[in-house]
């Protein structure tokens, strides 16, 4: 009887081990799929390569080193060479958290976001079209107080039928203690004045 119980217990342990292994494999597969999906989503949103993103982030670091600022763009002008229609150009948006303690969570963090608005182009009646040419991801970032730079990556892609001329955009920063998912309306402004980007298309 005891031998039978021992055999049954051993069988149960093996089944439990196999079930645990299957569960681990399933979790790893799901994680891999999630990573692939997130990477694909980022590429779809920005149209940028890893090299372009790294280059824009390096440019942003240089801006923060040169200027005493808490809100910056990796570049303010794309004109040398002029932008090509249908090609993605990266703009890294950076935040340094200099907020007072009263505007932070218990660990010294706050959310930051950016609103981008098309404000000029060859035809001011087409601003709503120009607005679609620039996209940013993620919608907001969680940044700790200090020298750490929080980054949002934006991408400019002129339509294949874009007119020759200069396209202008403004970038407005905002902050909140809760995640920002619906833009900066109603949120506290951050970084002082708006930042501007001009893109020359020929």
C-alpha cells in the first residue's frame, strides 16, 4: 500500500514538473511575441531604424550638454540636405525633471508628454494634412527628478505629393503625476516656451 502511494506521489510530482515546464515555455513564447509586437508597433509609428533613433538621441544629449534647459529637441531644422518625400526623419524630444517635490509622486517621479502642432507650410489651408506627417511615441514617459533624460521619439515623413517649401511645427511640453494619454490639454505646462521645428522639402 505504501509503495503504491509512493508511486502515485512520484507520478504526481512528475506531472507537476511537466506542467510547470510547459507553463514557463508558454510564458517565454508570450513574452517573445509581445516584444516582437511592440517593436513592430514602434516601427509602424515612427518609420525609423535603430540607427536613426540612436543618432537622434545622441544629438539630444549634445543639446542638453550645450544648453541649461529642461525641455529640448534633438534638432530644430531639417534642411541640409532637404527632407525627401516618403522618408522618415527622427526628432528626439527630451525632458529633465526639475519639478518641485509637491508635483512629484513619493519616489520623485512625474509623467511628461509633448503636443506637436503643424503651424505653417506652403499652403496654410493644409495644416491638418501636415499634422499627419509627424507622429510621436510613447504618449507619455515617467521621469525621475534629476539629470536623467526622459525621451519621446517623433518621426517626420512628408507625403509623396508634398509641395516644395518649409513646414513648421511647434512642440509643447506638459507634466502630471498620472499617466498622460490624451495630450496636454488641462495638464501643467512644462519647459517654458514652445519649441519649434522647421523642415525644408524640395
